[in-house]
């Protein structure tokens, strides 16, 4: 599979602060790569180096096998991007903004403007000035500008910022369609971890400038912990009986009891029968799997 994004030892230092440290990425054609981390972890700095907006302190970036340096221009016909905050010409309408971008990309076909407005549900706002758009529609316009020239690579920093749930689903579906049916590679950072989990094919976790873990979604599913969640009329008795029986119960923030013993997670009926025999009135029995947010916070906490 063709490599689209490749970095080696990519590092950015600001004085004594290393914002990104020795980052190695290898992202292939058609992947949707989710890049996640806390605020200040180095996500946007990485994206700016990928796009040649800032110069690395050391290391290299290649897009489509071409080394990227500040001032590189040939590559932009293949790349669409949205970095940090959405931008548009405030005094121009949606249509005028997209037409300006079309001319910058030297696209002869005016139909491309109509197509991208239809794709992002902006047709009804075509004659509205950008400064009068809602935050969500302003974001749609920024994504539309990134998609206008049908790029082979999309680099998107928080693309669903300000969108309502329906808008988030629309962007997700659009990106999945581009990846699956057009072979477009997508590099996306987001703090909405549940959404990242739904549509990416691989994730990388960056923490304090370091890529601490990287895996495909199938591997992530296997790593995410399953647990048995119990509750009872008398919680203190439930906790006491479980401890006396040699289990390792852990009360959660709701006061319910969680057990991660894999044998009990697979066969909870055995434990319930044991509790009933000991007169524990169980009111809740659920097998739950941690989500990406829980997994992420656990990984970041362990790293620290």
C-alpha cells in the first residue's frame, strides 16, 4: 500500500520546550488516521509541520514521497486542509468564498462549487455572507473549501468543531465515503473521541509531544477492557460479600461495583447465583466495555 504521509524523527522545539519529540508516522493511501491527545499535546504543531507551515527543529516530512519544506507549493493540488480554526472571507457569500477558492486552485469546472455545496448542505446559504453564518455552517464552509479541489489527502484539525450531531454524522459519512470509494487519505485530529472511534481505521495517541501508542481499530477493540457492573439494594453488603469471596470489586463514581475478572465477565451467571445464595439482592448486572475516552485517559494517566 502506498505511503502518503511519512515522518522521521520529527521534532519541534520552542526554546527549552519540546512541543513534538521524534515523531515517526507512516500513513497509507485510503486510511482514516485519528490523531488524539490532550490540549497542548502537540497535535496542531504536528499538523503545521506536515503542511510546511512551520519548520521542524529536526527530522523530515514527506507527502506522497516528496519532502515538505516551508515554501513547498507543488504538492497543494493534492492536499486539502483545515488547521485549528475555520477561516473564510467574512464579507463574501458562501458561493463567493468557494468561487475564490476554485480560482486559486485553477479549477475550470464551475460545477465543482455546486457539488461541494450540495455535499456539505450549504446550498440554502449560498448567498449568505460568511460573517452571518452560524458557527456550524461556518465550519461546513471551511470543510467545503478543503474538499473543493478533490484532494488525495485531507489534513483536518477538529473538523467537526461547532457542528450539531447531524452535522457531525454528515462529515463522518463524507470522510468515510471519500476514503472507501475514492481512496482519499484522511489525517484528522479531534477531541470528540467517541466520534474518532466511529470512523477512523487507525489511531495514534500523542502525549506531551510523544506518540505513546498507535494501533488499528480492530486491535483497539481487543485492548479495551470489559467489566462486569453490579448494583444491589444493600451496596455495602454486596461489596463485603465480593471481598470475602476473594474477588477484587471496585466502586465506580456512581457507587456501583465493577469487576474486571475476565472469567466473571464471560460468565456472570455464576457470580449472580453465588450472590443470591448469600442473600444479596442484586438490582443490576451489566457487562460493559470501556470506550475510547476511558481507554485514552487510562493510557495518558499511566504514561504520566
